[in-house]
């Protein structure tokens, strides 16, 4: 008997986020004339596991995490999940053969409530979201000091997405052997943002075999957390994950001419950090759209993470009053320096790209109408 004979046909849903189960090809139904029951079994005996990877309709689930019985099993989604997405980091209830034996396939029957959900959209005007990871509580924003060139406004975007998802951002600047990270770090130095820098030798043990201080620092930051890496292709996300966890994710070379990575990692995979915590390696993306984010949340996010020394506290700035925000006067008075000026401009650009402010508000927010870099 084949494994889908109970009606749970596997989904070929590498693009699961846009997946609509009702639109898939229809198989001839051998039980055609029998009415389908709306009553679903409660699956009281289901076991709970954590999705650590998603690959073309198959979900790798870790069962009995942290016990002697910890094992990886392969699962497919059960039909009763409907359109509900299952993503890396999800806690799921599983039935069927959960032994993890070769060739076994269990079924995910429920997705437990998520504590956080990190999402992006294709572009700012597109509200269709792509879910990246569930239940992460930290975001490691990885940028390279060079190759590829770092972009401050992409970091701003990540900070907004992190704020919107309820995830704490940390900035990691890699490849400091190739360029001085100070000019880039200066964009964020006055902010409430932890910054870590690494070089190509950061992960080599010293002459006595002791781990480097940077590795220790990162491990300390990850301990007790689920941390999702984000960043352009080629910035060194998988390199970091491998060094921290002993994983063997493939790493790619950066094109010497374009300075672009080759999109080496194509899946989102979660790894346990032996010293504590979990880190999620993600594929590099070219853009990080915020079409799904409420413009008021963009404001709050800047007040919380992206602008220096902001008052009033986040959550108290109605969008309609953004043009009256005291930060605008303070920036104009030069009080918050170049960093404040650049961050405010970045905020204005984001709000404008969302079409989230009226022309009047935007005119009031605009200070010099300068061209904007692409993220
Ligand atoms: N010089 C230098 N190269 C580094 C450093 N960290 C990573 N690299 C190199 O950068 C290249 C890309 O690294 P990856 O780890 O594959 O980058 P990634 O962010 O995972 O890229 P995608 O999977 O494509 O998103 C590899 O050739 C790494 O060896 C560093 O600190 N210094
Ligand atoms: Mg990678």
C-alpha cells in the first residue's frame, strides 16, 4: 500500500507560500460516491516536533528534541491543514510512522500557535507575503564590509521586518579583512542595535585551541534563542552557521566582477548551536519587501530601533502626525547628526514606497528631495 492511500497526497509545494490546496490537480477519487465527512479525527495521540527544514513538499521534523530519543523524521502535510503554511521553526503535531526509519513518512496534522512569524514581500507594493521562519526571537542581520557592498537601507528594512515580527535584531558585519567596517557601522553606532564584526579568521581557534573571542561572543548572543540569519547572497551567512554549529552547509564564491553572491543556499534550515540555542540559515534574497507591514509599524520600528535617541516612545506616534514628529525638527537642527539625517531619509523613502503617507505628510517629511539608493 502506498503511503498516500489515506488521501494525504504529497504537495509539490516548493512555493508553498503561494500555495492553494484547492487549486492543485485533482486525482480521480476511488471513493467518488461516498460523501466526505466533515468530522476530522482529533488526533489525540499526535506527537509534537519542530520543523527544521522544508524541501519540495517534504518537511523535516525533529522529534523529542533534547532527549535521548531525538530524531529527524520526514513528513508531509495532511489534507486537513488546508491552505495553512508550514515553515521552518513551526511546532507541529504529527501522526503516523514517527520512528524516523528509512523510507518512513509521517503526517503533519496541526501547526501550533506561532510566537513570531518573519515575513517579507516581493516588493513594497505587493501585500502577498512570503513566510521565512516561525518562532524565531532574534534576527542576525548579516552584511559584508565588502563583496557584496553593504547597504544601510537594507539593514533598515530588516529592522522594520524584525520589529513587525516581534524579533530582536542584531547586526553582524562580516569580511572585515576585506574592508574597514567602521564607516558602515557608523550608520548604526548610536542606535539601540548590537553590532558584531567578523573576519575570515574569526572562527579559527587560537594556538592553544581555544575558540576566538568573536565565536564566544556570538555563542553568548545565540544561547537560549532561536536566531534567524538574513542578508544578501554571499555575505557569509552559511559560513557563520557552519562555524557556530559544525554544520556543513555549502558556501559559495562571490562573483569578482559583480560583487554578487551566487544564491548558494536555496533552503531555510535550522541548526542547533552546541553551546545553546538554534540558528536558522536562509537563502540570500535580492530585495526584502515590506508590502505586508502597516506603515504605522514602520514608524514605530524606526522609533524603537532605527533612529537615535527618539522620544516619544514607540507606539505613540500616529502616522497622521508623523510630519509633526519632534524628531524631524531635531534632525533639521542637526541634533542627531548625519546618522539621524540618513535614517530619517530612509524612513521617508520606505513610507513613500509603501504609498502609506498622504502627499501632504510626505511633503512635510521630505527634507531635500535627494535621490535614493536602491536597497
Ligand atoms: N574574505 C572573507 N570571506 C568570507 C568571510 N565570510 C565568508 N566569506 C566568503 O564569502 C563567500 C560566501 O559565503 P557564504 O557563507 O556562502 O554566503 P551566504 O550568505 O550563505 O550566501 P547565500 O547562501 O548565497 O545566500 C564564501 O566564499 C566565503 O568563504 C570573511 O569574513 N572574509
Ligand atoms: Mg548560504
